[in-house]
C-alpha cells in the first residue's frame, strides 16, 4: 500500500502569520499555487491560506475601503486575518486511500503533512491526478 510520503510535495512555500496578504497574493501568482501553509517559528502548521480565503478577504477589503485602497490594505493586513486555522493535517504514514477519501468526502484543496507537529509536506488533489496519469501511461 502506498502512503502519503510516496506522493506528498516536500519543496514547500510557506508564510508566517504576520506576513502580508500582498506577499501571499504575489506568491500565489508567481508560483501558480492555491494553498499556502502558515507556520510558526517552530515550523508547526498553524493555518492555511487558500486562494478562496484570500479572495474572500480581498472582497471584504474592497467593500470596506474601495478598490483604490486594496493594494495598500493588502500590504497592511497580516495573513492571520484571512487564514483558516481549523485545518486537518495528515501524517506521512497515512495510507493514500485514506487521504483520497478525505479529498472526496470533504472537498479539501490540500492536506498539510506533519510529523512531530512539524510541517514536512503537502498533498493536493493534483498529486492524485499526476499519479493516475502515471499509472495510466505505464499500463498502456
């Protein structure tokens, strides 16, 4: 049986809770990613900023301050204001079928992978698509 460790991404891009929404937006655009784990100084995953949560907060800022102030307000707003802290994490030893069920049943965009409370990887539905593609092309 394959485990999360076989499929997870370990070359992570993370932010700290005091980093700005502007920095998060730039990273998401530059790296073409939709999920940013938020870590503390000990490397523990304390939250997740998804593209959806970023957009929700950006719309809130526009509604409060207008589009002219958006960039300025994003520079002033820490990701802690927009991140989701109610997140599910998995371990590298979790079976892939269990992780797949989490994605199917809960429609998660990603699952942070932790070991000893430290963030060591991330797993996304795209990783499963890549695995399926590899398996399909190998069997052809």
